[in-house]
C-alpha cells in the first residue's frame, strides 16, 4: 500500500512591513492578554495559554514570519512579567514551534477540526510538561486540578483565538 504524499504549497510573498510583523505582534499581544491582571479570584493560575495558541497558529500558517528568536524573547518577557521561572515559557514556545513545524505538512489545507485536534494534543502534552516541570522546580507536588482546568479552558477558547488570528491574517496580508 503506497503512502499518500502531501505537498505543502508555497507561501505567498508578503510585501508590507506591517503584514510581516503581524505574527510577532499578535503573539506579543497574546502574551500581554495572558498576563493581564483581572480581578477574578484565582484567574492568574487558570489563565488560558493565549501565547501557545498564537505560536501554534502562526507556525502552521506563516512560519516564515515567526522566527524562533522572537518566540524566545516573547517567552522570556512573559516569564519575567508573570514572575514564573525564567525560560519556562520560552522553552515551551520553542518546543511548540519545533514540533508543529515538523508536522506542519499534515495541518496545511486541512479542516478546522483536524487543526483543533492537533492543538488539543499539543496542549495536553505542554500543560502536563509544565505541571511536571513546576513540580520539580518547586520540589513539591502541585495541585493537578488547576492544570486540568487551564488545559480545558485553553482548548475550549482556541476556536475563538484561531478565528481572530485567521481574520487578522487575511485582512492584513491581503492588503499588502
């Protein structure tokens, strides 16, 4: 039985400087929304991983416009502003970029449920790894319920974030 060969179409050329900065800018905005202080009790521990959503989206649809160095810098800034161990978010974003980029050909030109399933698997792995890493760094067993709730919330909000990122991508990149 022969395997089907998937080809990835060439990415359209982007001429506008605003459109070129779009993936970095939206990922930075996602990081700012993640650290936005809201007066909801317990919200800080349960904040959806908006930065992960943006990194996943742009790695699939425009990886040429989202350099790993930008993800690293955004992750470091997020860690410093939140007060998390420095480098954890940067490592998460770089691992996300590398893993999604290696399987990108399977996600391009697919239906949204397929892309959402990929995000679900990535989020489950990422949140479990973050929980384990924080347990090791804090030398204690952290409450797993908050991790489960944050994971479910991140997966549930992804369709809205993906829709907004896709609309922004189409609006700005078609204008350039």
